[in-house]
C-alpha cells in the first residue's frame, strides 16, 4: 500500500518543483514508509510513497513504459495482474519488474481508459500521458482507496489525503457549509464533497481526465440489482461460497507477513476460516472492552483457539480518547464514527505482527445484515397499508410529540418509528440513519449559518442513489444507497485512515466486485429472510463456520461512548464540546444536550462525539 500525489498545469504556465512534490509526499509518509519517488517534467509532477508488499526490490515509482511516454503512480493491489499479462500483454512489451503497477502502464497503452474496467482489486492511480498531454486519475469500483483533488480552472492538484494537497499552495481552506450540514446528518462527509469547498473526492468507479480543455469525470462501472437469477437455495450457497473462496484466495498473495482482523461475528470469522483452510495457521488480531455489552474479544479468542491461529488481542480503555487529535489529523476532515478508535487500535496491534490484514468489511451491505434493513422493510409494509395523507397528518405530529425515551424498554421507544412512517421510504431511512435529523440540526447549527444553507437538504445525498438504483425492489434500493454512501465514506474511510496511519494494508474479500455482482443478482428474500439478515450467506457458510458463530447476535464494532462521556472522559469532553465556542454551532443547545446526557435523561453520545470530532478538526485545520 502506498500514497500518491501530484500537480498538473494543462496550459503549461507553471513548472512543478521537486521540492514541492517532496513536501506534499512527506505529509503522507505514513502511507509509504519504505520508499519515495518523484518525477517532474515541466508542468506535470508525480510523487509516490511506498509500502512494499509485492516485488519488494523492483516496485519503485513513478514508473514508466518502455519509451517514457506513459508514467504512473499507483496505490493498491491488482489481484488479476498476472492474468491480464497473459490476456493482453503476452507479447510486445518489455517488463522490468514483476509488479502489478507495470501491468497497468502497459494495459493503459493497449486499452486507454478502458483498462480500468479490467482491473480486479483496490486502487487509486494517476497516469501522465505525454502523447495526449493529459493526466488521468482513477479510483477502484467500491472506493477502498480514496483520492482527492483540487481544480481551480487552471491547475489540478491531487493526493491520497487532503493534507497532501496544501503544500502545493493556492488551495483555500474555506469550509463547505453543505458538507458541514451533511456531516452532522451522516457523521461523515459524503462524496464528492469534502469539508473544504476547494477540494473534492473522486467518486468510486470513476476516472477523471485533465487536459487543456479542463477536467471531466467518467463512470466506468456500477452495481446492478435488476438482473435477478433464479437458482435454488442450494445452488446459491454453492455459487456464493465458491466466489467467496476465490476472493479470499486471491488476497493471500504477498511477499510480507499477512493476517486478519477478527471480531466474533460472521463476516470476519468467515474470512479467517477460509484463510486458515488455505494458508494455516492464520494470524488474527482482536479488540475488546471491559464493558461486556461491547466486548467480542472472548468470542474471537475462542474461535481463534479452535483454529489454532496465532491470536493477539488488546483491551481498549477510555484513555483511547487521547487519540482524538491524532485521528483528526489523519482523517483531515470531521469524521464522527466512534469505531475509528477500535479500528485504529486493531490496526496498530496487527501492524506489530503483519503488514497486510484481511477484514470482513462489506458483509452487512451486501447481504442485508444491518438491523436497520429489517426495520426499514417492516415500516415499508406498514406504509403500504396506511394512506399517505393519513400518515403525514397523524403519524408525523404524533412522532414530534412523542418523547425521546432512549433509556426506556424498546416497546416504549416509538418516536423514531412514528417519524419514519410519516415519510416516504428513503426519507424515513434518512431519518433513521441520521445522527442529527433536520429538526435537531436546525437547533444545533447557528441561525446565520443555517440561513446561509438556503434550504439545502442533506437527504438529497441518499435520494440521488435511491433514484439511480435501477430497481423497484425496496431492499435493493436501500442496499444500493448504503454501498454508494455509508460503505465508502464511513466504513472504508474509517478503515483506510486507521490502517494507513499504522502503515498497514487492509484487504476486503467481501468487497470483491465479482462477488458483489453475484450477490446483487440474488433475490432480496434470500438476503433478508423472515426478518433474518444474511440468510443465504449464513446458509452458504454452514460447512465453514460453527453453528454458534452463525447464530451469534450481532454486536457491531462500537465503543461505550455514553458511559465514557459520564466517566473518565467527562472533563476532557466538556472542555472540547461545551467550553469551546465557534460561529458554526449553537452553544446553548450543546449545553442543554450535555446536561441531559449527564443526568441520564437522554443519550446524546453520538451527537456529542460528532461535535467533539468537528471541534478537533477545526483546531487541527487552524494550526496546520
């Protein structure tokens, strides 16, 4: 795994200095501690930081084709590069390395930008095409590897992290107010926005071309849910397990030590079990908590022991919040998913033993494993039985009046359900996943800033993908939304920053695009079956996993924030959240939330954490 950055002035009005490229690359040295490389030629410059995984001696970048007309900086792993060499490049090219990077260079020569659709793996890259005088940026299908850019109409600056762009100079740090609004809805900033107006994210499954005519983004792949295959349950189990095994096997190629993250759940356990069947004994790493409700370490250890794995674990304590400034620096923009803390710790633990780790990310999105899918489909059935006018006129006001009883038994916690039922499916789903729904967000954000938003609605982010899903099946549409938003900008962002902060490469077999395409063709009834998520995946794994693992209740990778905010972290959090004031947020509202949380009247921990990370980003941005 590596880091890349660069500058391109299509008009040729400026010359890129290697010293500037080095300053940019130095900001992401954690992504590539093993090597660095630079190439500057007039108005274009490429820089690379390398974490050596394959071809340890021969993978130096930037790398070119035989005549130096095509140059590349690349980050990722292409699992089918040897197959591509045989299929497209069996003759006519001279290879100087055995790296996948050189395969991409020659494949681009043969196919142009059509080459990206042939790549199986995770990647971000930049290509300088001297023949056509253009730079091409590209990002993998699902978005495992991030790529940021700034375009001011004259110059393109790009990098693996936002911080890599600023040493190029001339890039404003003005906050994007819509991005801020999105953040407090989703706890992350969804693509293509970043928290800075002048910096954008290249969307997954897209490439960008920059030349004298400007820039343009082009999609090259999408996930299709409208091609349902009619197979028996047994045939689906056989097909899914075969594709899953192939995805795991392809991710075991490495010239450095390799292991896996292990919680106690189905997804990570399935990856570990298949790994162990192919290359035993597997090295596994787990994180635990002293609070039993959140702790999966014992389950993970029991499973690892049964496999005779080399198992390591760490217990996370409240002092983990000392990581907050470090996380703010690594994430570059506000990021409110508190599981970034255990993800950082498990990455740090894994890096002490391996350089590459496989994870179980993607199972919930692919196979409808989140509990919220079950509730969304239940609510959708109820909606169909109640006229829209009645839902809006009765359930909406009732939901507003119903008290928020986060402390009460679930049967008495009807506020969110009533509010969701009053809305169409996607608006109800947005309300369900929002950390700070619109009414609360209006109280959180200062009046002047709210007015500046001029009616902007963060729900438009998910509505766009709901409308683009290409199917009428409600569960599939929600899954498509999550794959395009939550998966890429929360889950994969969290894992990328936390792992690369520790110079660790993470591979995700369940996000292999061939496997995802197969799963998308399975009927929704086999994913969410009689209220049980991951139904067909669990059936397929019966020969692989013990029954107690398959039946284990999902805990999620979360931390005991509510308790921590009332305990050892109270003073630290109060100073950052309540005592610090700014022009963006309503201090009176935050004081009220803080007081209610401390008295146990309401659990505000998710919102308080989002504010804490927002304030930490502000401080980091002001001082760097």
